[in-house]
């Protein structure tokens, strides 16, 4: 099984992510996307945290401005619009289901956790629950992998 694309975190990366989150970064296995200034935007997180608890959100949006942009979209009700799109567009629904599979494959390449079997993030594969997770996946995987994450990223006001 191949490893998803991310860079190994440096001590400076872990310190930056900890500062961004306002707490110690836990279980970071890589930096999956960076902002234009080079700061971490998305971390890849181990599916089992150091304390033993399962953690399904492999791609975790950490850049404060990106997090705020995702929150603004959620507050504006964009998730309802995207859920309606999923319900009405068979092609988007199929691509979103594939994104769900890709997300799980990426996480499972780091470690399989039985409690997380079949679970991805953001509501995939059938609904839109968390734009933070879907934008994180879109930034990490690149355009074309997660259609809802791509749409949210296009609509958010974060310049990256």
C-alpha cells in the first residue's frame, strides 16, 4: 500500500501547528498541505492518537484563516446547498463516494483502526457534515478528488 502525499513534519512544523491550534499537536504524521507562506494548512494525523483513542480525521485543517473561512461557509448555510447537490446530482454523488474511499485508503496506509472501518470524515459518503474536513481533504489530495471539498474551497474566502 502506498503512502499518501505529505511531507514529514519538522519540529518547527509541529510547533507551528501547536500554535495554530492553541494546544499541543497530537498524532501528526505529516504536513499534507501548506499555505502560500509555507505554514502548515492541513496535517495528516495518525488514525490512533498517542493516548490510544481512534481519530477518524486523517486530514485536519489547521491554518486559522482556513478554519475561519470554512466556518464562515458553514454559518452561511452552504452545507445545506451541498447536501441538496448530493441528493440531486448522480455524478457528484458518485465522485463523493470515490472521495470517501480515497480518504479511507490514505488513512489506512498509515494504520488501520478497526473502530474506524468504513468511516471517513466530513459526512462522506452520503452527506455534507463538516466543511473543515472536506476542505482539508481537497487541499491535501488536490483538485478533482473531493468534489464537495473542491466546491467549498472555491467558495471560501481563504487565499491560502
